């Protein structure tokens, strides 16, 4: 899955994700079968609108996918696809990442 195109319901389901309905804000929220969550900030023109939350309830920022593997660095996620790809390929929780990140 690439970061630029829209994700189909089948791709989400195959990757273990469910899109959750929202009526109060722009965007969608998602839940993974293993407890991960992706939440949209609600602003329709946000540049980095997706917050990735690990199964322990801790926020994992986009720096987790970078060379330093630091979950406290960077911003929220630019696309749902990038957050989904992170969980599919790395999927380490914030606590695990902090123990291995290279400061």
C-alpha cells in the first residue's frame, strides 16, 4: 500500500483495520484487531491529521518510522496509509520503541 492513494475497505479489512463511523468531525477513525487506533484530529484541512495510538493507549508520533525510531519525535501522521504501513511493518509500541530508539 502506498501513502498517496485512498485505502479500500477490503485493504483495511485484510490488514486488520476497521473504519469507525464519525458524525461530529471531518475524517475517520480506525481500530486494529490488536488494539491500535488511528484518530483523525477533526480539522478538514489539517496537514498531519492522524494520531496513532498503541494498544497501551500511548501516542506514537511519525518519528517512530524514521531512522531514529523515536515515537516522541515528529508530528502526527500525514496519511492513514502511512500509519497503517508502520503498524504492519514495525508495529512496536511506544514503550518498546523508547527502549531501542537511537537518540
